C-alpha cells in the first residue's frame, strides 16, 4: 500500500491506498496536488482498503479509515473513489471548526464570492459546474469555509460532484470539462466528479470576499427568474445549512451575521443553464 | 518500552517538550490526543505555560477547533444543570453530581480542557422511581426499552437505564451506587451519602475530594473499554496533585478506600498514574496501601495489561498484544461486575439478542 500527500486549499491530507480506481482518479482530478508522502504534519489521515479474506472475492468492498477508526460502514469496491470524496468532506466538516462551514457551493468572480446554498436536489452542484466552465473560479462545490476572523472564504478547488441527469447536462454544456469515471448505484444514484478548472487550482490560496448569496431552485420549463430575498430568512436558512453554526455559538452567530449583512441575497429559479450565465453576469455588473 | 510511544503522556508530564517538536512529532501528538479526548487539555496546558507561540499555525487550527467544541459542551452542561435542578427541585433530596460534572461544579483542575459528554448523578435508592418520574416530566426519556435490558439495569446495575433529553439528546445516568449490586466490592451506599460536599450557590452536592478520587479510580478499573483510559488517568493525576497538600488528604484517602472497599482500584490508580504520568505519591502511602493488596494485583501481568490498555487508542501505540489485552480486560470487567452464575446467562441472552437483531435487519 502506498501513501500520498494531497493539498486541497488549507488542508494537507495523507491518503494510503492500493485501490487502482482511487489512485487513477486522484491523479486525473487533483493534478499537481498529489505528491509522495512526506514526514510532515497532516490535517487528516485517510486509508482506503479492501477487507481481508472472502470479501476480496465475493461482492468486494472498500473500507474508509479515518486515522485507524471507521466512521462509516463499508461500501461496494466500485464506490471507492466517491467514498474518498465524501469521507474527505466529512473530515473537514467534523474537524475544521476554525471556519463556519456552510453546505453550499461557492464560486468567485475577481475574488468576489457567490454562494449557492441549497438542499440536495436544488441544483447547486450543477450550477456550480456550469459557472466554473464559463469563467467563474471554483472555490468549492460542497463546503463553504467562512473564516471566523476575516469573514473571507477559503477555497478548496476540489472536484465537483455531479449526480444522475446533471452528468449529461454538464457534458453537453461544457464538452472540454474533465470527467472522472461514472459510478452507478450509490446512495445518491450515479455520480461522477469533474476536475476543477486549472485556473481555480492555481489560485487556490487566494481567498474571496463573500458578495452574493443566491438560492437556486431548478424547475422544469421555468424561465430564469432572479428575485430579492429577505436577509432574515437568508440568515435562518444558512444557519440550518451550516455544519457547525450551533457548535460555534457566538462566533458562529457573528460570522453568519457578517456574511449575510455583507452580501446581496437572491432567489434564482431556472431550467436552462444558458439563461443563467448572462443573468448572473448582469447581477455582478450592478 | 511501550511507554515511549505515548506522545500525549510525555507532553502532559512536560509541556516544554513541544519546543523541540518536528512537524512529524506534532502530527503524532494531535492524532493520539484526538483519539483519547485530550486535545483541549493539552491546549490549555500549552496556554498556561505560555507555549502557544511555538505551535505551528496549521497545528494550532486543530487545537482551536477542538476548543470550540469543548466550549459548546461546557455551555450545554450549564443548560443541563439548570434542567436537572428544575426537574428535581420538588423532591428535596440530595442530588449528587459525579465525575466530569462534579469536577466542573467543584472547579477542580480536572475540569481543565475536559470534554463533558454524558452526565452522571447519584440519588438515594429509595428515591429512584420518584427521581425517574420527575425527570420524565421534564423531557428526559428512558432508553433501552426492551424488557430484558430494563430488568438487567433495574435488578443488577447501580444505575437506571440511561436517560436522554428528548430535544437536546444529552445522556443522563441516574446512579444509586458507584458499582453494580452484583459486584462483590460494592460499597454500602449510605457511606457515600454521609460524606458529601455542598456546592456553593447551588442546590447540588458532590462527593468529598477523597471519594471523588476513589470513584474515578473505581470507574476506570472496572471499565470494559479503555478508549479514554489515558484521559481518566490524567483526571486522577490532576485530582491528586490538587488535593495532595490539603490537610491529611492521603490518610483520609486510605481510610475511605478501606470503608468503601476500594483499595484495589485505588492501588491501580496510584500505580499507573505514577508509572504513566509520574504522579507523586508519598512513600508512606505506598507502604500502608501495599499491606492490603494481594500479590496477584501487584504482579507484572497486570502491568503488562494496563500499561497497554491505558495507552492512547491509536495505531501508533498498538503492538501485537494490544487487541488481545483489550479483549482480556473486557472479559475481566464483566467478571468483576457479577458472579459467573449471573454472567453466563446474561452473555448468552445478549448474544442471542444481537443474533436476532442481525436477522431482523
């Protein structure tokens, strides 16, 4: 088994594995971020391995270890790479309480950040993948890290996770996007990961000022409609979508308050990605 | 020697050690400390010794994050204190807080960076159902609903089945003694109640300093899992170093150990606190205590077991004996809890239940 070092924004992760699909996906989706293991300080130690004996042959599985412990049940071996991505999300959301962590996609335009929060199915990842292939910089598709001290958003520039229909939608919308392999029958259906654009990876150490909060909601055949959103409601919704708002108590309240006060807040209803890009460009220009 | 791998113990003993830490040393310290719930205690020690400037920024993030979590648990504990006080106010009985909550109420040094997960209280046995009913009226509900588990707790154990606060999910253990009724070394509960200390400006009580040490020792050395064993040894170390200079503390401690039947756990606690964390124990105490301890307790075998089990539960601390040791101590804890004629049927019943549950899934 080999160990690798992966740098994603502020986090250095050590991953130990011999599973080919994981190693291949890492080198495809984290270009320049994967290096040999070094004797340094790691934020997280992850191991992905296959169980011994029979399980290797009959319905083979993958086990996720966080520093020797098992936070999850094993998954079928075909899901090894998605398990790494979800596991790393878990590591960050459970431990990185130096940030207010919000379950939202976040992209940036000239270091001004646009948050796309939303319940699963609202289309935030799809929208995020579309935007970053039309000039926006990818900060994160899943975890918005708001610094408690500066209020700025720290990028991760990790691959964007796409599910089911949105995989084909993005394939057509952005033919030059780099896709990992598609994994079927996961709890979220069919999933794949799309590499972050090179420019987003190069500028991963540049944090961004939260400027707009847009709650997307995908509705079949809908026109693209952007409407103002109340700040109070936005505050409450983001608190619910946060992983550690409660845990951070006053610090969490202050960070979220600063975020919402400093941003313009909108609802966005859409069905066609092509219509959104000019609409958001228009919003940014205002 | 096994102990040299224990980075956490080394730093607890001498925080200045971190001044010569490499990044890899930090890596191991944070990982071991996280698994044994001592991240925040180490952070507090570094703060006390003005050593935080030496901590690399990325390492510091982990201390700060763990500290946020600890602060949250602390605030929760205050809320639970109020909730329990309110629920039990009408009963006018002594409500005695044990372990973590007691350290906090007494402002013991042991509260330093300690994480409080569940709450333990002690009430007189005859008041048990009144207490249970009062708590139920205030949103605390009983877990372990199946009939056998209910009987197991109520007939044999020293506590009710754990209660959970409906909204907040805090766990509350309501004890009437510090060891199961079926345990041969179970103390007479009235002796615990005759030696209580009132907490200023509250309606709460806690055990006397000596009894607090003894309870901590008894709890640890009857434990079936030693996941936080090193944390518990550190608790005992901090309690002892806080009380050592109070008048006649050590004499009282030995006398209480005798009255409560807890000489063996006390012996273990002192032995391993001094072996692992260099806790100072006066020579004459060793001599007095030693007389009452059977040879098998003092044997190298127990050292072999406990030194391993009290290491952080982390890959870097395991050797080829670790899993066997943890299993043996698991068996030992059940052996101590109840006589074989109760234990065997219990284990068979529990295995059957587990089997049935798995089938149902």
